[in-house]
C-alpha cells in the first residue's frame, strides 16, 4: 500500500479590518504561501468606519461607497498574497476621539459579547483546521477597540474550538497546535531602520515617532520568533497598495528603500503564547525562525498527533 501524501500545513491569521492582513505579517504570509502552506485570513469587520488615509481617495463618491470599495480592496490584496479569506461580518467600531471618549456605536464589533462574537471564528477554525493561528496581543497591537476585541475572540475561539462541549453546532472539535501574537511593528526594528536611513543620508519617516516612543525592554523581550521573509517584502507592499483608501503611496509606508529594509531587518516578529508541541522559548534562548517549528515533525498523512 502506498504511503499517504503528507498533510499540508495550515496557517490562520485573525485580523480586525481589511488592510491589517497586508500591514501585519504579510511578508511571512507570502513566504509560507510560496512554500505550499495553506493560509487563511479571517477579517472580523468590514472597516466601514475607517478613515480614508490616501488623499487621492478622499472623495465623496468613495466615502459614499466605502463598504463596497474596501471589500474590493480586500479581494485584490487576497489575490496578491495568495490566501483564502472569510469575513466574520461584524460592524467596524470606529476610533473614538475626544476627552472623554464618546460611547462606541450601538451594534459595533467591540460591543458584541465575546462568546457570541467568537462563534463564527470557532466554526471557521473547525472547518479550516489550522495548525497555527496568529492574532494581536492583549493591547490589540494598538488600542483600537476592534483590535482588542479581535484578541479577545481569538483567544476564546482558540480554546473553544478544541472543546466538543462548546459550540457543538460549529462542527467537529479541532485543536490548533500553536498561537502567536504579531509584533511586526516593534521599537528595535524601527530604531534600526531609522538609524540606517540617517546613516545613508536619507530622511527617516520615523524620527518624530521615535521621540515619543518610550523604550520598553520588557515588551521587546516578548518576541520569540523572527521569520526571515525579506524576499517577500515587495509582495507585502503590493498587497498594501491594493488597499488604496488606507495607504498613501507617497506616505511613510514606502519612504524606506526596499533594499535597505531587506539589508537591515529582513524578518517579521511574533510572540509564541500557546504551544501544544513544545516550550514557548527555545532552550538555547535564540528566537525561532519558523511558525511551524515543532509542528512539521508531527504532521503526517493522518494529521497532527
């Protein structure tokens, strides 16, 4: 009898808004897609209340059709990255401004009870059966209410998907093997790129930000994993540009030359927070270089053991 073909590895990213999949970990995504990994993006909201950040797109016709336009942008980015994607269907909470901040809009994602908001994500985890899930940390990466809610439902769904007693209507239980927080936008990376820009006689887009960004060695030390993906930075940038309402092609995202980024910081960073295949940190103290470290050895034709 012939041996079964190895099971394909599967990676799921859970994001708050369309464009997050392209601004957070997109080069890692493109790398794994190129290697034959199945990558699925879950988008919690439609981004309906997001600001238009590209001056060229700040027009009445765009604002009047922002939901449809952002869906079209997501489709283009999805195709560029080579991923599959699902919408959870929740309504963007918006970014509350003012002091004190106003109440969040009724019915928005951030106000949905976590157990209820996690239900469709549990179903998708059980259908796609990812070996690895990524999401945001407890602060949402930054404290947007949708990002924090994305963290909350990701953590709840990661555990609940493996428990047949919970959400029995969502299909057979599935245990993902690892969960990571995305830390791609971190201070050490920003400092290194800023200093390289200055050394090259170029104007750094990060000078003002770094003046206000307090050092936090404890937070920086949370990074456990650095995925080498510099060869896929161009794909990341193409996916970003697909979100034309959100990305100004003349803005800070593209102010740093690609070859400088690849030379100075050719990785994207993650924090391993749950592992069912080994310790959270390597015994030698060095960072992982693979989100599937410890998984490749236990995935065969019958699935994870």
